[in-house]
C-alpha cells in the first residue's frame, strides 16, 4: 500500500544492515570514549530561534519547523552543535577548563530534490570546547581520521581555513556588507568567469555595486527595505552578536554607498585566482604565501605546520580548498571534510571545523570561548564500507 511507505527521504533498516549500523555506532562511541570524550544525550527538538541564530539562517529552508500545541516555534534538530553549546551554557561549565563532549543520534534536513536524497541522517560527533588551536586542531583532525579508518582505508581530506579568507577580504578595502557577500559565495566564485558574472548580477540586484564608484543610493529608495531584502536573499537572520534591528540602525546611520562594477569584477578575478590554485598541498600553500600579505602568510604557515603533524595518518590525499566552509557562517578557523569514493563520486563521511565565536553568539556575548568539533555521517560510512566487502 502506498500509504504504508516511509516518508520520502526516510527509510526502514532491517536485519543485518540494522545490526551493522548499531555495531558501527558502538565502535565510534567506544573510540571517542577512549579519546576522553564524555557522552551527552540531547533533545530531538529545539527552539527554532536557537537554530537560526547559530546557523545564520542558512539552514532555515532545510529545517522541519512547526508550532507546538503550546504555541512555541520549534524544529527537529538539523545538526548537534547548537544543542551542545546550549547545554554547555545552561550547565554553566567553567570555560577555562577544556570540555570534550560526544553525541550520536538522528538529524533531519529537508531536501527539495525529489530523488533518493535522504532527509534523515544518523550522526556521531564530538565537540572540544575551550580548545585553543595550538593543541586541539591536530587532536580533532586525528580523531576524525582515525575514527574513519576504523571502517574505511581509502579516504582523502579537504582542508580550508576561514581566517585566511577573512584576512584577505579585510585587506581589500571593501565595505563589511560586500565582504560578507563575497565570503558567503566563494563556491560560486570558484566557477570562474560564469561565477563572477553571477555574483556581479546578484550584487547589482542587492544594490551593493553600481556603475559609478561611491554612488549613494537614491533618496527615494527605502534603505530599510534594501537591508531586509539583502538579509533575506542571504538567508541571514543574525550576524554575530548583533540583532537585525542593531544591524539596520548601523546600516542606515552610515548611509549606503556602492562599489563600482569594474572594481568589483577586478577584486573577484584576483580572489578567484587565489582560491582556485590547484596542485599538491605544498605547492598551494607556497603559492598562497608568495601572493598574500605577511599577516596572511603567518596563518598559512600555521596551517602548513598543522598538515605536517597529520601526514602520518592513513590519508591518501590532502587538498587545500579555501572556499570550504563558507556555507556555514559560524566557522572561524580550520575547516575540513573527509571524503571517500562511492560509485565514482566523492562522498563526505565526516566534516567539521573551528567556531570560536559561536558560544559568545548564543550566550548573548557573555562568554568568549574557543571551540571546534566534527561529526561522522554514519549512513555514508556504512554505505561505503558495505561496498568494499
């Protein structure tokens, strides 16, 4: 009967596959415990505002949200990090003491693709709160790699670093609005000329650039409506610790000036050349060091040292991708993805990164705490590992 089928994007798992999945989950949980992470169980439902505040609204269209019988706007969790941070803040843990937490369970993300894409996933992951980069970036990377190697031996890792991108953009003498716009669309910029043209048209539509440098937008254009349109198009509901009202006040008080189209295109071309340089990771890092400022080169050197520390791990290929992580706006430093090939396609089996500002954002600027974490997609791990049998 049609009515007895699971919802699209959901699936029933029987017999040996269910048993295998449970064994894999237990293996990862035991592995994380051996790495001194302590387990936390978290609610399946959270207030929608918490999830939007954490994600910057980028998950808004993918969340299963509804009004509960008590009139509250709540959502099925689309990931775990916001729940972990909420629990951390609620328990009032001493931020000066490093806290290592792991979790597992279901997450839900809607997909508008009517194909075979899943909308329910099982994640196993961990967060390292109070974790300074000098000591914890390597630990988290090695934990992700070793856990993956429990089931897969043919893996690659893609590494980015949000601080490098932010430093480069800071040196381009752009408005904050334009820096944010560019950084959120680096994946489009990587497309080359076609991507540059797309970004030009988007920026023109949003009023971020014009045919005349420093042209002030016409007085009869409602600046408040422009800001609302901009945030809506960007899918943003909160920027850092500021509310949308605070952003609008600052935006209107400063006036709105747009950059020239020609200047904008030249900036995009130069930035495309930097983020699209391909080759061995050593060649990429050397190229970046030679074509960026001294300040950026120092961060690149730190990244190079980190990669040197993980070279002994069972990883086939290390790739540098500076566009990585832009779709998740709370990342502030290291970002990474571990992938494995499945039917001639690279599948992400684990991903994560550093989010040093997130606890401050969710804690209303009351607490500044470095942190990073990652999660395995258990469904992807199982699918690929079963193929290799």
